[in-house]
C-alpha cells in the first residue's frame, strides 16, 4: 500500500467516526507528506490545522494508521506545507448517480419463498408482516425487525421478501458479517464511496444477524448512516436478530431506537402440528417416501430448531437410500440419537461464562472483573442464574468461581428469577442462551 492509498484508507475510516462538518473542516486538506522509519508526517495547510489535529485527533489518527498500515507506525508529526506542495488531485471520473438494476447482485436463495414457508402459530405474525412489506415496500412496516433463535426461519422470511420483489425493485441481501467485511475492505482499498453507493442506492436492504454489529465500532457507525440514508428516502429496511432490540445492550441507543421505530415480530420454536407440516412439505419437495408415523416421531423428538428438524429427515432418507432399505422408526431413532443435543453433564463453568460473554459482546475477563459497571452487572447476574439452574452449583461455589461473595450471588439469581416472570425480553434472552449452550 503506497502513502496515498494508506491515507485514503485512513480518511475513509475517520469519515464514518466523525461528523461531516468536523471531517470536512480538519481533514479535507491533509495528506501524508513523508513516511519513513515508522514516522509519518502529515501535511497540513496552516498552524491552526496543525494545532487542532495534534490536540484533538492525534491519538485517533495514530490508532487508525497502525490499524491499516502494513508496518508499525511509531510516531505521527504534522508539518505546515505551501499550496505548491499539496499533491495534485486527479479529475474525478464521472460515475452514474443511480446503480443500474442489473449491476446489483441480491444474493438470494431461490428456494426461500413465501410459498415454501410453513406458517404456524409460532411465526404467523412475522410471516404476515413480511408479506405486507413485500406488497408495499417502504410504505407500511419500516423497518421490519424479525427476531428469534437459530434455525427458525428468519433468513427464509428475509429472502422471501427479496425474491418476491427482486424483478421490480433493487434488492440487496447481506449478513451483518458480510456488511462488516466489505466495509473494512472498502476502507483498506480506498473504495468507500463505491461501498456507500452499493448499500444506499437500492430499494430494499435485507440485513441478517444484526447482533454481530456488537464490538465493530466503525461498522456500527457506517450502518447507522446507511440506515438513515435509506430511511429518509422511504426505502425498505428489513433486519433479523437472535434477540429483540432491547436485548442488544451492546449497541448504541440511537440504533436500538431506530429498530424499535418500526415493526418488531418474533419467531418462536414451532409447535408439534407446525413441525409435522414442515416435514410433510420437505417430504413432498424431495419426493421422499416416509410414513406419517415416522414423520410424527421425528417431529416429537426434534422440537427447537427447524433446520435440525429438516436435517434429521434428510439424514434418515440418505442413510436408507445408501443401504437400500426403507425408513423405519428404529432407523429414525438411531439418526436422532446420534445427532442429539449434548447432555447437560457436558456443560461446564467455562462454557457458560464464554457463551454469556459472547452473547453480550464482552470478554471472559469482564465477567470475572471486580468492576461494578451497570453494563457488566446484568450479564454477570445472567451467568450466576445459569450456573445455578443449569449446573446446580451452590451459591458459595458460584461466588468462589466468580470471585464474589455468596450473598451477591443469591441477590443476582433472585433478581433474574423475578424479572423473568415480568420481562418477556429477558425470558427470550435466557431461552436463546440455553439454546446456544445445548446446541453448539
């Protein structure tokens, strides 16, 4: 990476973390004047710029340079340069203000349609909301926020909306991880304007697993601006998450408030009748010959995850096709037993703390730290509750492991137990955490 490309990447990252006015005022007329032996000299137009960058933005500039530079930056200096020394700016090549429809790759799976989605009591609200959005994008529920555990159909509904209108509208589907990766690459390659054009010049944006924004400060800022740009133009935004907006405690309030400004719909684990209907549809689509008795048996045994439900049927048929024998209850039982969820005895103190930490965007050390910050207290009490109820550990034992007095543990567990009764969002958090603990 040459000096010009490096500074463009730095400016790209600074642009999303600063206000437009601040960025334009202090960084528009800057460049890397020289770079050798780990020392970067930034060219500035006058003493006022030099003093302001040194006092206000020095640490941020140094941190960003080290983040993007292939070599270690030891020091950053600022030097006033004359107009003649400023690098000549090439004439910008004209670019279309509107992306052509055919240049957008929506990244949709053609199987995920409303016709192939099985509706039941656990997902009826989310399905109805998604269908309404597909019929009138940007006009009814905007944004639409769908949440629920893994493998329950969130991605299916998001992509069903896209597939329903992709021929008439400019549609883009991306996971949160993909959005973040493309953003970082755009910063590094100096293509941030192309990135913004791609994500903001569309009619429908579908973002999956928004909870992965946690910990990605620059990406979070860019998504905030992308969200605002689309929303102000009445473009439809649909987001999925494994938890409701209020439970995304590690995200900023301004993002959470925007998520809550639209329609929020949850997807719960399907009931028995819905699970049977899902398996029957899968059987019909794949032309499987499986008896109703076996279908009901699988539906009774696999209860929490639609993906696992369909996977159990697929594995059963594949095994029978390889052996040349018809599916039986015995074979179905064997399939489910061999791929069943881990037993509770496999849970450990470490696994619970790691999962709670990951869920709330913290580190393992944060949970054990002596800090009493409000942002740490809630996750720590959740960990106490799970250690008590999932491992049946005594209060003194939990206190010893968490480096807390046992009375603190008692208070934490009792508080969570009381809140679960009244707080549906907290109940959902606990269910999601348990699902992760037993299904990973």
